[in-house]
C-alpha cells in the first residue's frame, strides 16, 4: 500500500468552507452563552423562591420542633424552649449584658446548620433529580444556606448588641422588635429573618397587647400597646 501526500482536491479548503466553519463556531458560542445565561437566570430565580421557602421552613421548625417536644427527638425543644427562652426573656435579660458565660447559648449548636441546610434542601434535590432541572436545587440550596447564616448573625446581634453597622439599619430595628415580641409571646413571631410566613400564617404581632417591662436600647423599638388618645370635647 503506497502512502503519498494528499492532493489539493482531497482538502477543498476554500474561502467558503472557512466561512462556514467560522459561522458554526460563532453559532455554537452563541448557543453556549444563551444556555449559560439561562442557567444563571434560572438559578437566581430559584434563589428568590428559596428565600420564601426558607421563611416557611424556619417558621415550621421554630413552631413545631423548637417550641413543641417531639416524643422521638426532644433536643431542639429542650435547647431552645427550655434553655434559651428561660435565660433570654423579653425584659432586660433579652440582652446578654455581662453574662458572657452563657453566650454560647445564643446560636444553635455548630452541627445544626449543616443538618438543617441538607434537610431543607432535600425536597429540591429530589425535584431536580426527577426533572433534570438542576438550577432548582442549586438556587434553593444557596438561598437556604444564606438564610441560615443570616439567621444566626442577626440573632446573635439581637441578643448581644455592640453597635455594629448592621444594627443601625432600619430593617434590623424592625426585626429586633419582631423577635423581642417572640420572647414575650412564644406562640407569635416565629420568623427572625423574613417574616413572610408569620404574615401569611397569622402569627404576626406588631405590638404587645399588654404593657410589660421590655428590653431597651438604641436598636430596640418600643413594642408596648399603642396608646389611644381620646379627644375630650369641651362641655
């Protein structure tokens, strides 16, 4: 069998073939860019959906697990309802104030975060696996992780104020009052980060129904009952 150099006719590399190849490459690049953009936008969309979902997950966990003893798993109830709420009430004890020896009781245990993120992300993982639509679980997992981190940080700042930058924000001021009321009324205001679930599920409380000795501070709003001014007409 003779091996020789290929002739010109074997490789018709004309200007037209180069143009077609370039067109294919540009078309493929555009397709890839569109797919990447679509993946990114879908992921961001499910980040937003995941934040709303996390509000309901937080609400459910807080109400049915952290404030109600489960027969088969009482650790969250004992750690939160029995210990945290006993030491941090809605009065002056809402703030740590020199009790540095119990500061470790403000956040959850270190392993709670990974477990909660995995458990809360599981339905999204199953849905993505069944549909093959992976931006769903990626976006939701990002939202759940950020939501948990925000929960822990805000909760820490609420009970241990130090005039941090975040504490000067108006949203923190309102959320702090929201959480303070929860320490007075444990069946209300279960959300710490995003009170969407409290609003939609009927557990939102904006002010106390009765006067009480509440915690005070520059970042703590007055949550006492609204005083009704009655105008007395001159007789």
